[in-house]
């Protein structure tokens, strides 16, 4: 199959499908960090969406759409407009008509984004990683992803300021690290959808 992994610089999902023999390409405005620039298309993904793909897996930017960012919407100047622009991009992907197999992956959205209801929620701990990261999947023409290796959910983490994170991994990671797909989830996608 010819597969586009939209908005992916890590190439985690791309490599998982390549290992299964598929013609997969990552695309992002950033250089790839996955070690295979020959499989990476650097630039805006929008023009590529008109091409013929058997499957698209998209990871649209979530900064302005997900629950953790909701409390900034009224505090930071211009953030509401950025949220509307992010929603427009998400909905463009969601409404693609020329693709029969589509997965859009994002964290749980806040209500202001008014995104369509997701198909399912998955967590890394269902795919062999001791971490919590509630991840929504919007699926079209694909079955729900089945857990492959259920492990512990990871430890709570108490920050220096006394606040508690639901996951030690999440609290100690930065935005770029949190945006990467866990390898166990990528492997499940390639095995179950490839």
C-alpha cells in the first residue's frame, strides 16, 4: 500500500509500515528525526492530500485543540484565532473525500474546538509502554485498534511545586517528546491496518 503519514517528523509510524513492506512516507514542515530522509517529504502536507494514497494517518498539531491548552484560550492574545486555524486544518483532514482509509490522531480535544466525536481512545500502556497518554483516534474505513500488550499504567509524578501529573513520563517530557507516537502503537497500526 502507498501510505502518507501526515505531520510526522519522528518517522515512527512511517518506519513501522516500511518494515511491513509498504511504501510509506512521512511529511512535516520539520526535518525528519527518524533517520530516513529518503522517506520524508519536508513541507506543507496540503498539496499531497490530492495525490492517490491507499491510507493516510495524520497527526495534526494539537497545541490549540487539546484539553491542557484550553485554559490559555482566554489568557493569551491571539490564541483563540490559532485554535480556529488548527480546527480548520483538522477538519480539512477529517473531510477528505478521496481517501478510503483514514486515521487522525490527537489528544483529547477541549469543547471549544468543536471537533467531531472520536472513534476510540487508546493509551500507550495498552501497547507495551508504561505510560498514560490518552490519545483519540478518528477512523474512516479502518477498524478500531486492538490492544497488543497491556502493562502497568506508570507512576504518578509529584512535581517540585507539589502538583501531580498522571504520568511520570508525561511530566518529565517536553512538547516535542509528547508529540511522538509510541513505537508499540505504531507497530499495532502497521500490523492491524497494513
